[in-house]
């Protein structure tokens, strides 16, 4: 069903703007007239459909709804519902103050469907690219228990903490990655374009050059001649490797296994996956989602196929009557401390608080590991850059010093 953006006047002559969901322009005008609104302008927005995924126009590809916009919307909706406003009125308020065009359109359609008698969670299933299964199951549990505003607050808290952790990780890695890229470009430019111009004078000397200089000249001439082959090869190799690792099951499994066994990085990735597993599972269970359904959701968002398979096997064992901690321990992928804490939580009936403690502990460990890793990367990269530049300088100056000795 199309969504129309309208400009109109109310019975007091006040100008109004908004969105309305209707089968056609005639139906939209009829709806507005029944609300005592006098239409002045009406135009259709992007072609979103109730019975399928949202279709974005070409200009909207760079304006897709991100997790940050959804988090802000969730927090605002929880506040409005907590203040006692009905769901339809709360959605209308959100539509009026949302600036993101795609999210505004989606909220308008959700409000119309809810107003027609559909449940909030069922309506959101039409937009899986905006509201993932984790979000939908929590909303569904909140509707069933009558605590939708509390569930939305938990969702907002969860999303904010996940975004904060990702932000700290990206901020910590941004400077070393920037240094690596700039340093690589500078070295490539020096060796491929600057060094050949300097070393051409050695060809006119007709003297024996040091081995280090011969090596530099060979590398620089190769890069000067075939730099485009190297660049094309790097780009092609990157695209092929990305396709293999992301589009094939064998590649994804290889990448996930490698990310867990790499020294230094492996333990950090394992801790991040365990923290994500614990916080997500705790949030789902606290919101009233059954354990088996929660495990099925969590296995799709841990970000590692090996750990995801371990969670699936654990879910199968739980379905047969076992505790959660036992199959997690048998997988060998979950740290012993985390498994023991889950076991204690199961025995004491406080599994959700224990999962939160696990998440907080491993999130702090991840931050500490990243801080230590970046503090080591910076001097190592400076040292490598210094050695590379020193190699170039010595290779050029050594034959010059030998020329001076011959002149004397």
C-alpha cells in the first residue's frame, strides 16, 4: 500500500504536514476529509509495500535506516509509552519528529496497520532489514506480557551498549590503520617513483654497487614498470578473497576458525563473541522470550559460524532436557569461567543477571586487550616504517660515500 505525504489545513486554518497510508490518492483524500483536514498538496513517497520488503529508490541507497536511528526511535517510543500514551498516538508523535525519510515512511505504515487492528510486532515483520529477528521477538514478548515499554527500554539499552562497544573498538583501531595505509602509500611512492630518478646516476658511474643498492634498484625498477599490475593484482586478489570468505561456506568456516586461533587476536575475538552471546541471551530471557527461541536468535548474531554451530547443538541438547552449561562446555569454544558462571546461574535461578555479569566482564577484557594491542601496534609500525626508510636512505648514500672515497 502506498504512503502519501500531504500538506493540509485544519478547521482552524493551521498548516499541517504528515504521512498517510492509503490504497490510492482518492482513498488518501477521503481519509483526510473524514479527519476534517483540508488537503492542499498530496504526493506519493517511496514505494514501500506492506506485503514485501521495503524498496528504496536509487537516491535512498545512501539513506538506509541504520541501527543508530532505530535505537533512538526505540528509546523515544519507550518514553512515550511509559508516559501512558497509546501506541498509535505514540507512533504519530514519532512520525512528526523523525527526520529520516525512510524511517518516517516505515513508521507511517506501521501506525496505519496498528490502527487497523494488527499487532505491533506482526507489522514490523514486513521490514526485516530494519527490525531484525532479535528485535521482533522481544517486542512480541513485551506485547504478550503487557510490558512493551519496559521491553523497548531494554532494547534501547542493549543497542546503545553494543554501539558504544563497537565505537570504542573502531576508535582504538582507527589511528593504527590510518598510519599503516599512509605509510604504505608513502613507501610505495618513494620506491616506485622517487628512487628510480635518484639511482639513475649510478648507471653512469660504471662501478660495482653494494648488494643493498642493487636490491633497491631492482625492486624500484620492477615497481616503476609493473606498478599497475601490482595495483590491479591487489584489487583483484582482495575482491576474490572477499568473495571466497563471505560468499562460500568453506571460506566463512576457514575465516571464523582462523579468527579464533590467531595469537593475540584470537582470544579477543572469542571474548567479543562470548560477550555478545551473553548480553543478547540475557536481554531476551529477561524480556520473556523462551530459552530455545532465544538461543536460535542468538546463534545468528554472534558473528562466528563455529560458535553459532556450538550454540545450535546446545539448543538441541536443552530441548532434550539438559542444562545449557554442559553442551557449551563440551564445545570447547566457551571459556571455563563463563561456563561455570552460567552453571551457577542455572542452579540458583538467576541466569539473566549472571549472563549480564559475564557480558560486562568480557566487554571490559576486550577493551583492555584492544588498548594494549593498539599501544603495541603504534611503536611497531613506527619501527617498521623507520627500518624501511632507513633501508632506502642507506642504499642510496652508501654508493655516494664510496664515490667520495674514490675521488679522494
